C-alpha cells in the first residue's frame, strides 16, 4: 500500500544510510585485508578480539562465525551433564533456545517482566527443576537484565550463567557491562546490531582462562596446533574481513550509542502517554538497539504508520512456545510472553535516523484514531 503522504518514507532501518558516513574507513579496511593476503584468523581478528575485550571489560574475546555459534559453543564448553535443564526467557529470540537444544540440553522457560521484556528474576524459582544446571539470559532491546538479582540466584543455586548479548553491545547495569556478569557473554555482529559487521559475525567474552582456551580450539575444529585435535570442534571462525569492518565500527560505537540515546530521549518526550514506553531506571544504561513500545491495537497502529510513510518492525510476532519447530519441546502456557508478542512494536531508531524523523513518527502516532 502506498503511503498517504508526500513526505519521503521513513524506513525502519537502512544499512546503506547508516554505513554511508563510514564508507571511506570501511573501504580502506577492506583493501588492507585484501592486500595483506591473510584471510583466516590473522591480525585483524586478533586485534579486534583484544579491542573488544577491552571495550567490554573482559579478559578474553573469542571471535566466531555468528551469534548462534557463540551461544552453542559456550554452552558446550560449560561441560554440563547431558540433557541438563537451562532456564531461558519465554519471549527470547528463537536462537537462544536453538542453542540450548544444539548443545544437548533442555530449555525451561521463565516469564519476563512486562515492563522491560527481560527475564523476571522473581519467576526463576518457579521454573527450577531437579535437573536445572544453568541460566541463559537475553538482554533484549539494548537493556541489561537485572543481573544483580539473577546473578545472586545463580550463585545461591550453584548454576552456571550464560549471557545472550546480541542486542546489548555496551549496555550496563551499574558500572558493569553486559557480557561480564556470567561465565560467558555471547555477542552477535549481524549487520543491524549496534555493532554490526558487513555480513555475519559473533564473539564470546569471558574472564575464565580455561573456558577461553577451549573456545579458541572448538571454533577451529578443536585444534590449538595445526593437525592436532583435542576436541570435536567446528569451523566457526570470525572472518578477517568482518573483523576489519568491526574494528572500524567499534571506534564509533560510543558515538552511535549516544545518537540512539538522543533519539530515544526524543521519543520519551514526544510520544503520547497512552502508549506503553520502555521502562527506565537510573542504574540501567540502555543502548536502545530497539525502541520497543506496546499497544493493544498494535497491528492497527502499525498499519496507520505505514499508510503515513513510517515503516516499523515487530520483535517478535510469534513467541517461541508457539513456533512449529518447538512443538513437543516447549509446552505449557506462557501468558506474559503471549501479551508481549501480541502488543510489541519497534519504532525507527538507527544511525541513519534524525531527530526530525523521530518528530514525524511521533506526530503520526498522535494522529492514530484510538
């Protein structure tokens, strides 16, 4: 349907527009890799790993092929008993649950907090089983989970802790950055992330020396030395070209975060009070990978925005327990997840958007006939 406006369409995200300001730096980095002639696990990967570990505040960073592999390899490296139960948010992206299954374990759902979309620490005890051995949290939309309470629960019950940080590059709770609260922090560098590659990429950060050593081997067929294999590993190596792109992007990540926080503040000031907005707390430093609002007439609101030239997204339209792939795996009723998945709407917020874009989005929302 064509927009009912003469103004240019506001895309939800345009990677061309977002990357345009970095084009010269990205092109130079790509040319450097090509001229260098070393394309797998070379200096670009080593340098990015050191720089990203420093940025996050972890001792180690291990670059891998994508965020899903980061999760799978981390869970395998914990050496949990086969078939362990792992607590995971009922509204997480499906990759977190797939990783648990691929690592040979069972996902056990925990409902989120309606105001934050993140795992509700108060519900952890109700999901515990005799076979629970770990928690895998997902820091959704750029907001840290309440790792103070979740970490305390994990320690009290002797549980390992993995963080899915695919949407939380640089987000903080207090002074700690997501990815540094648990045994391993798993990152995706999918192109639309706040720190996005020009293709696929991922990484694991950890302060555990033994875990880091194992992950470096398992990403490379299980080998530390050429033709000598200690583990049954995989081929999941961060590409040199992507590492070079990420080194450029990392230098600008704080500026991007500041820009997205500026756009978010404009949304908070201009959106109507009948819309459910993200919750803010003083000790939570949100990086707004996604600006997610909620409304009971979400689909009608989304159509209204589209008719007026504003494109939006839904994260995510179908909860994990209602996916066909999870039939026979995830059972039970998860009403909080159902509510979130049925009412959530993501508004444009990226490097390519301006305060004028936000003002227009808010103006169109104000016009919505409730």
